[in-house]
C-alpha cells in the first residue's frame, strides 16, 4: 500500500505544480494538469522497468475511484456556476450561435470518426463521443481573455459566453444519449431515442420542480443552523439522489450532479450561502479532486498513437477549430458582427476544457472508449481527443488576443 500512496502523492504534487505554472503563464490550471499527466505517461513509457516500482498498476483502481468522485464534484460545481437564468435569458442570437457551434462540429466529428473507426457494435456510440467532444466549449479560457481586454460585458463578450454556456448544456445532454446508445450496443432506434427523450424530459421536470419549490425550504432550515457543512451535505445528498433517479431512468448519473447544482442559486438560497458554497466547491475541485482527475486523463494519453496516426490527429484538431469557426462565426456574421468580431466569436468558442474531459472520463468509465495502443484507432482517438483539448485551449487565448488587441 505504501508504494501506491507514494505514487498518488507524486501525481498530486506534479499536477498541482504544473497547474500553478500554467496559471502563471496565462493558461488555465487544467491545461497544466493535463500536460503533467501526458508527460508522466511519456516518462513511464520510456522507463518501463520502473512501472513496478511506482506501482502504477496497483494505483489504477484507486485513481479510477478518485476520478469518479472528481467527476461528480466537477459537474456539481459546473451546475452551481451556471445559473439557469443565464441560459434561458440568452438572446435568440446567442442560441443561434450556440446551435451552429454545436451542430457543425458534432457533424464533422461524427463523420470523421465514422470514417476512421472500424465496424463494431459500439461504432455509433464511439462516433457520437468524438462528435460530442468536439462540439463543447470551455468557458474559463475564453472569459479570461475577454476580461483582460475589457470586453467581458459588451455585446461580443456576452454573445460568446452565453453561447458557450448553452453549448456545455447541450454537451451534457448529448452525453446521456451517447451512454444510452453504448449500453444498448448501438441498437437504439428512433422509438428508443424518443423514449429516452421522454424520460429525460421527465427527469428535468421532476428535478426542476424540486429545485424550485423544495430545496430552498431545506436550505432555509439549514441556514438557521448556521453550519456550512450541513449545507454542503445537503447539496451532495441532493446530487446523489438525483443521480440515482437519472440512472433509474436510463440516463447517466452525471446529470444528477449537474441538476443539483443548477438550482443552487443566490435568489433561492441566499447570496451569502451561495458564495460560501462556491468557495468550498472551488477549493475541493481546484485544490484536490480536479488535479487528480485531469492528471489521470493525461496519464491515459498515448503519444505514440498520435505519431502513428498523424493525419487523423491533424483532422481531429482541424475539425475542432473549423467546426467552431464556421459553425459559430457564420451565424455571428449574419447577426451583424463584422468579420473580425465574427472570427473572434468562432475562435473564442474553440477552446475545450473540463466539460470535454469529463465526457471523456465518463465514456472511458462506461467502456465506450478504451485508451491504449492495443485498441487500435479507437484507443488512438481517445488520446487524440485529449491532445485536441490541450492544443485548442492553448491556442485559443493567443488567437483571441491577436484578433481583439485593437478592439476597445
């Protein structure tokens, strides 16, 4: 057990060091934590005889459990950060940009994966995973640049962030469809998808009603006790209960955590408890669970796969950039933005981040994608999607600063 604990400590410290270093150079911490995992994977591949010493195989079950716990809290935090009013009150223009920014990358990803992946029972689910991973957007990387340039609250910044919020919601909804297709070995027909949509609607209706009418009363009673630990316990309990309901309806449990956080809003539970809970969740996710999750994803990357399939890697990254640039940029142009601003909107939505990596973590856990060179193109695509997340997140802030440096 001692070597396993030492290995987990090493992973945690390296992830945090790389995460802080990434923030110091203007990138998000998950990018550094991902890179830490990728570099550790490369080092272990080169130093194969040391694998037994660092007990990587023995640590895998523990790391998988930590990653599952991290997914729960990361999605819970995403729900808390995302106020429903910001989504539902988004302008028709933001919805149009979001739809373009989801549908075109989704179609490109599915088509590319369908061409590359050999026939199997899971081919449809695997192709959908690639499409979904390419279609999501990372909000923090983009928001930081707009804030630096003083454009966060003007029409351009509001458009990008509103569309990005909607994109992430779509990504989590599509995840439910992907996992359903996977569990039925690709045998879902239109009737099956219709039934899934009906169950999803029922799930959202029940959790929304509970979130609006029941949870605020529970939270109010807990506030009277003035114990933040009880508030956190209640939020986690609601998330777990919703997760059980989601699983019972054939959805993925991650939707339960998301819906529990979504209705944890300041006007429902109070501004002070909301801000306190945001700080607690940020400390849990950014300080402990997030680094372990992102480094564990990076550890699953096989750089040899990228070298073996360079054309496919280029096509994945190109589809990720072009899908967002055209899919989100063209609607923005039609809405009256000039060419530079429309390009900035498309580029701003090109960064991937936590939501995409959560999706990859979930589908790997579900057995849809099994990383590793022994799994051929499917194993290679997993690594390529992680590398795509790193590349797009690194390039997007640089491209945005270049496009917007002369805008006020």
